[in-house]
């Protein structure tokens, strides 16, 4: 489950997304350089597709075991985020995952409009499907928010059916939302897409209604990258201590008890004549730091596709997060986090070239020092339920085994 927002303000395009996945699933920020291909096909997660001659460079937030990605931006400034949506199905056991389609569209598109066409063509030609669960079977259809410096589109799908709508501001979550107000429909008929295809039960219990409403409210006043980060960090009013109880109601999602997903990575992109990217490279945006990163480089928290240090980076920060389970986060922690981010964003907006790259290197070092300092501080404990404790004991036992395997 996920949440994505996009908007334009004073000549700048802003894109932001939280990726909500299985709590133990690492998600690594990877840079794929532009390439010329001689092969005729490319193997995605489950199915081969026809390869194109040349692909764009892209920054991709990628679940560790999948070919595709949850969110990303390419060298033309095209940004895409995808969402699981619950439809009447049935879901196919083989096909392109939404994350496969997202990567393929970023690789092959110079504009947001072209990316919409690529996604539609892939859907109609190959179909969507395949298990997308890291540690359990998980099937769904997909929606996408696609944008560049000039245009923003929401594309929703159900099987091979689709609809898209152009917007100036949009927030999408795990639900179909386009009715008769779409710009174009796969069957050429303007009828209520959501009413026709949405599964009402799964859509209701996904918590997406609450999350989408919170992000739509945030969009009303959003004006900069800092506002994007604050939107991604939102907790529902009923969530007083996010590490005390699992909840699907918040854009910043936390697992525990009956809730199996949490936000495992977050990304913000600002596009004007420059491209500025801020990423956590880790789970729990309320706990993590959004750092400026260089597009086109492999400096932490960005890694090369075959670099195992990407997994180690995610696991190291996850170890800190697991130490916060069942604890109250001190106000001083949040104040120091916010002060660091504000300084980085101020510098990022005025620096370019080598100076910007040096800022990104400095931010990575300051993040390490931040975690080292706070790791030595004991946070106040909170009362938690037995089910919450059992959930995290089981998850932590598996995570320790996975981290040990990477370290060998």
C-alpha cells in the first residue's frame, strides 16, 4: 500500500511518495544509467518484454527482489509512483507487475504524456499480474501518478481496462478514484470507472480513504519540498504514538499486530530548471531523514544496481528503527531532524554542480552522526499489546537472519 502526491507551484513541479510494503522487505534507491541495447527482449520480474534500442537513465526506489520499482524519476524529469488498487479481478498469476511497468515507462519516456502511452501499451499488450508480496502471496491491480515539469496524469487500471485524467494537483492511494471525469477510457465510453471496477471491501479496509483525504488536505497549502515531506510524515489523529500500535490510516504507515505493511521508503522530487531529489533510503519517514541526493551518481543513499551495500544501508537504518518499536519519540529528536533537513534544503536550492554533490556527501555524513548520537539514547517505553509484541518478535527474528546472511 502506498500514497503519492504531485502538484505545481511557482514554476516548480513537486512529486512525493511513500512506499508501503512488507515490514521486512528492503527497498534500495538505485541509479540505472542510460544504455543502448543489442538484445531483443528484457526479462522483467515474471515475463519477458520486447526491448527498445535505447533507455533513459533513472533513479529507482526498488524492492530488493523485484525487477521494477515503486517510484522514480528519469533523466528527462519524468516522475512516476504506483499504487496497488483493489478491483473485482480476477488477478492474473503472471504478467507485468505495476513496478515493472513503472520502470519500463521511465526507461522509455521523454515526457509524462509519453509515459502514459507506454503504460497503456504495456498493459494492453502484456497484461498485469504476478505475486508482488515479499513474504506472502499478494496480488492486485495498479494505478499511477505520472508527471513532469509540464503535465500531471493519474492513470487507473483494472485488468486490461484503464482510464486516465490530467490534473494540476493530485493525491492517489490504494483505491480507484476516477468516475465519469476521466479524459480517456480504454473502451472509449465515459462511464464511472471506480464504480464499475473497485472492490468495495478491500478498498474500505485498506485505510486508503483516510490517507488520501489527509494528503488532499495537505495539497491545498503545499508549496515546496518541505511541505511534501510533512505530508509524507502525517499520522492520523487517532495515532498518538506511531510505534505503539499498527495503523493503515496514516500516510506514514506503521506495522504491528494485524497490520502487515509499513512505509519502507520515501522520495521527494522538485523539478524546475534543476532537479532536486530528497530520499530517506529507509523506512518510517517520521523517523528517517530526507537527504539531498545527486541524480546520476551512486553516492549514499543511492547505489549501483549490483551493489550489495544498498541492502546493508537499508538494514543498518532498520536496526535503529526496530529499537524504537514500543517507544515514544522525543520532541528533541524531531527538532534536530527538522533542523538538519531545513539546512540541507536551503543549501540544495542555491547550490549546483560540484557544490551540490559536496552537500549530498555532507548530508550523508551528518545522517550517520545523527543516528550514532541518538542510538545511545534510551527512548521512553510505552505500553503495547501482546499481539503487537508477538508480531515484532517474529519479524525481528527473521530480519536478524536476513541481515546476518548479507553480512557474510
